[in-house]
């Protein structure tokens, strides 16, 4: 490749390439755009959020949170004194894949009620069963 310079002779151009974002950042940008923020479970920064119905379940929610963290699940907790429907709506807007609803029944039975991002409810399950489900789903999503 050559060009004719001001001295009427051929010159070889020098090109300096500068990218504002590298290939990894571009790839993450493509993923965000493709999934519109509703990431698959293996890629979601937060895989589940624990929601209590009343303050009476706060201690059990802390136990659920700790057990899931220990199992390797990326989990958050929302123990605010807000209505459950408000907390569910917020989690759906944040595109959290799973919401774990904890009320008196779940506290008494040692389970969680699992609500999916799309509004479907799964049957109540133990904390260990949920952790196993998340980890299995993550491995399947990555093709492992």
C-alpha cells in the first residue's frame, strides 16, 4: 500500500490503531445487548435474591443467604420492610433469574419457594436442592 506525498513520490503509510474498547469489552457489550440484561444463569452477576414476607423471617433468610453463598451461588438478600409484591417487581426489573420467597411456612419447613424471573413458581425446595439446581443449570449452560 502506498500513497503519493506532497513531494510527488510514493510513500508507505503508517497506521496507528487505537481502540477505545478491547475485544473482551466488545464481547461483553454484545452479550448485554443480545440478552437485554436478562442473562442466563451461568452469566448472571446475581443468580438469586432472597425475599422475606415479614421481619419474622429475617433470621431464616440470613441462614438461607449464608448457606447459598457457601455453596457458590451468587445471591443477594432483600430484607427491607416493604411489601412482597414490591420486592418481587424490583427483582424482576433487575432481571434476577430466581427469587426465593420466605414466609412462615418456609421457615417452619426449612424450605424456600422459588419464583422465576418470568413469573412462574417452582414447588418449594430445600436450600441444598436449590443450590444444586443452580449449579447444575450453570454447568449445563456452559456446556460442561
